[in-house]
């Protein structure tokens, strides 16, 4: 399970005295624990991937803002955190794989127009969680349905 791997990595970071890595791993575990408490469920790997994906997206937004403000020191911290967090995400999908999955989902769902986009996204989201930017996927779906 992904959560166990993250906990093991936390222990190893403690042994290695890797403070920055440990801090980032603890952020992941805290976010996961918060979701467990809020939703009163035990998280599956898909849920943890969603949390990690959201954390990466937040950090990318922060980097963009820090770069605009000229705060390279804060931007570098966020970049380091992204490196640690992305270590838990599966390998990203290629453009070819994305196009194939979108085409397959459109044919499976029988989508004909933009109104059917929700059906297509419902099929794709579990398959692509943590492996693709869902905004980019949305754009692909729109282009293929148009």
C-alpha cells in the first residue's frame, strides 16, 4: 500500500536526518490523516494519489506566484517539495497514451457532445489519477468531442 511506503520513507528520512524530506513526507501524511478523519474512512491508494496530485498542483501554483514576486528562496523550497511528492506518483502518461485513453473512454461512454463530458471524465479520472493533468485531459476531451 502507498501509505505504508510513505510511512517507511518517513522512518528512513528520520534515520538519515534528512530534515527537508522528512518535513515534506509529514505534510503528505498529515493531509492523508486529515482526509481520513474528515471522511471517516480508511484511505485507498486512489485517494492518496488524489491527495498527492492536489499537493503537487498547489506547489506549482505557489512556485508561479513566488516567481512573479521575485521570491526565489521560497520557490526553491516548493520545487524541492514537488520532487519529494512526485516520487510517490506513478509514471506520467505520454501524449499518445492520453489520446488513446480519451478516445477509448469516449467510445465506451457513447459520448456525442460536450454535454456528455462528465461521463467521459468519470471513466478517465480513476485511470489517470496522479498520472496526468486533468485540465489537459479536459482539453483533449473537448477537442475530440467538438
